[in-house]
């Protein structure tokens, strides 16, 4: 899929002139250094998992980590006491039960889980991350 780079924020997207809020990218190291204490261990586990997905990349911005292939297929967002982990899938998955109502947009289903510690990023969620990666082809 062709990529487009926003001339203002230098972030890449799967389609030209993709709607987004320009947010400057940070280095992963800078993002980890500035993230809240509760988030860093969760983020480090997610970063390790993403490392097993060929062509996946992590885009660190102030609000969190966007996990991309041709588009965002997952994201980790900073919350006050936890990290909000959202996965984009091609189907609704009732188990494990998301912490928020599943949002449907066309053929995409967004599942959001609240992660308080690395152990909350379970093997099942890791498998769903892989499914989201495959769905984003």
C-alpha cells in the first residue's frame, strides 16, 4: 500500500492527505522516559510483542504509541492510572471482554482494554494483536 508522509508532522499514513491531528513524533526512548511510571512496563511488553510482527512499526507521539502496518491497527494511550489498549479487528470478540463498548466502523471493530500492569497484556491479547496485524494487510 502506498504511504503518504504529512509534510508538517512527518508521520506516515496509508492514504494521501489522511485526516489526523498533527502531533510531532518522538523517539521511542524519549517517549519511554517521559511516560508515567505505571505505563512504561506495559509499553515495554507491547514493544516486545510488536517486534515479532514483520513490517509493523511503532509511532510514539505525546498521547501514546500508535502501532502501524499500513494504518493504525493498535494503540496504547496514556490514562491517569492505566494504559488504554485498543485493537482494530475484522470481527467482534466478546472474550476477553473489553473494558469499553466495542466500537464498529464499517467492517472494523475497535476493542479497548485497560492495562494496569504488564500481566494484563495476556497471551490472548497478544494473539488478538497478531490478528489485528493480519487484518491490516
